[in-house]
């Protein structure tokens, strides 16, 4: 295998990619060439404008993580960050005060915004930013078009009894502490895949769906018209890894948003939600954690190759073993 494509969200996807690149570099992945190229199709529906700047959290988290600039404690933003601009904006009373941009991080958003204002599409801007960070992958936004995830939550003071907030407000300000009644992705139906995205899926030797959020990360990527269809048609095997372990998410807020789309919070239910390609879904294989081995019969009955292995990304070696298990899953003869 020389061409591997990964559909990625932010923190979970970035950590998975670290293990994948480590596995390739150390020869830990049977059948994968040492010079294999990894293409990442990243979610951009978390993007937002803050203080006039275009912020792309998932693109930046992948770029900073693989470029060795991420803050390892927070899992987002720059390492050794300072907050002078944020402090001054707060002194002026400028909102939003709940979404803080560090001084180093601001530089990335300034460059991105200036290039977008000059007429460059997001895909070209991302390529330019990656020349500095050298993440070791080809990083593509899922779309150059503006797509934004919003979450409906209960609000007794609103005329309808609910209000809709941007995903970042739900996640950062509210900390996903209230149930999500619905997830609304504005602009998704009219979006087009960014240049290179369809080809990356269609021409891959392997497509991996890491343990990213199945609703607001992978789900939005699959929602861009043309991507799901290409995934179903590609000759490459498509393998996903469950973000749900032992009945809840490891990190993030999958447990809060899965019920909003009618999906139970379990490794079995998420695998069935993606579905087997043989039955109109998008996956050939689905890995669950060892704690969820009881899900295997239902997954296999639905047409998925499925196994239970440790899925905690404790370090790059553990994550590389997860990738190796994904490879073995689709390499083994089907019963």
C-alpha cells in the first residue's frame, strides 16, 4: 500500500495520525510501503469567524500536532502560548470572551484570513500554511465552501422553547453540558468537495476512519455531496475504529450528540450507523475495543468485518498497533 487516506476530525484524528505515521516510519504496518503517502481529509464544519479572523480548529489541530507545535496539555492551540491579545480584547469588552485565541495562534488565523480575502480558496491556504509546519501528510479541507455546524438546545426563554448555537459555543462555552436536541449543518447540502478530496478517496489503497466524532467530525465529511458516494465506490478497503469504548466516548462529546441523530451511544450502534458497504453503508471493517467484544456478532451479521482490540491511544506504539489491526481486519479472509 502506497496511498492511505484518512477522514479526520481534530484531537482524536490528530493523535491517530501520529500513530499511523509512526507505524509507517518504523515498519510496523505489514504491507504498507515505507514511502507511503498519507492524505488527510479534515472536517471544516467546526470553523468559525472570531474577531474578524477565520479559525479552522480541526485543520489547525492536525497541522500543529503533526508539525510538533501543539499544546500537549490542552490538545489544541500552540505550545508555549501567551494570551496578551485575548486579555486586551476582554478589557475592551469585546465578545466572544469564551473563545480565546492565543498570541501565536492568532498569527495563523491572520495569514489564513488575509489569503482568503485575497481570493485564495481554503485548500490553497491550507497548503501554504503546511509549508511552514511540514506535517508529513497532505492535508485537505473537506470543502472550500463555508459549512458550519450548529446545535439546537433547550431554552425556556426562547419562543420555540429551544435555541440554536454554533458548535464551538456548545463545546467551548457550554462544555456540552446540556443535551443536544438536534445537529444542524448549515451549507452542507450545497458544499462541494475541495480539490483533491474525491481523488484521494477514489485512488487510495486504504481508507481509514479514525476514532473521531461520528456526528460532528466524520459525519460532516461524509455529508459533503460526492464524498459518501465516492467512499462507497472506491476499490480500497475502508476501515473504521470506534470512538466509543465501554459505552461512552473516550474524549469529546460523542455521547451528547449521538442521541440527537437517533444513534445509541455504543460501539455497536456507531458501526451500524456507518454501515457495511455491502449493504449501502461506507465501511468494510469496524474495530471495537476489547471491552465491547459482545458487539461483534451483530456487526458481523450486518456485513462488517469486525474484531475487538485495545483502542486506547496511550502512545504512538499503541496507536500504530490499532492501525495494524485495521490492516489485518481487511487482509484476512472473510468467513
